[in-house]
């Protein structure tokens, strides 16, 4: 079912950063009670809900439908990511627990040295 999507203000910049890092991203935010994007990177698929990190925590809660979707995927062992920033998006695909730095040109994983496209 198609609906008028309420898209978080940071979605386009997060999608752009993931694509610049080499991920394939499909926007699904128009689907009711689901998630915002699917991102594929290095043989893995990420189910992602994007929330605006500038909003208070109460405004970043999952809707009832989003929570049901998350619970459903989690129940079969599939992780449902909730991210609020470019750094969190890049952290998600890098798979390391580390600090991401930006030199002004590239994002860099401080743990493994992996770099991504333009900051």
C-alpha cells in the first residue's frame, strides 16, 4: 500500500553517504509499517529505519507498525537497524565498534583503517 511518506530530514544525506561508501540503497519509506531503506554492502543486507537525531528521543520512537516490523524480523534472527546519523550508517556497514573520523575528504574507521567516500 502506497502512502504519503513522512521522511526524516536526514534521510537523503544518509542515503547519499551509504551510496558514496559503495552500498546499494533502495528507499522503502513509502511502505506503511515497515522501514525506510534496504542497504546492501559486501554481501550483507541491512534493514534500516532512519530517525532524525536532532529531534528529542520521544519524537524518535518507532511507530506501532515499525515496532511490529522490527519485532518480526528480530524474531527470525534478522537485525533491524535504527540509525540517526551518517556516522551511525557508516558504522553499521563497517561492522566495527570504533570511532569514525572525517578528514574533510574521507570517512575512516579508526579500528581497521577502512575509508569511505567523501564526508
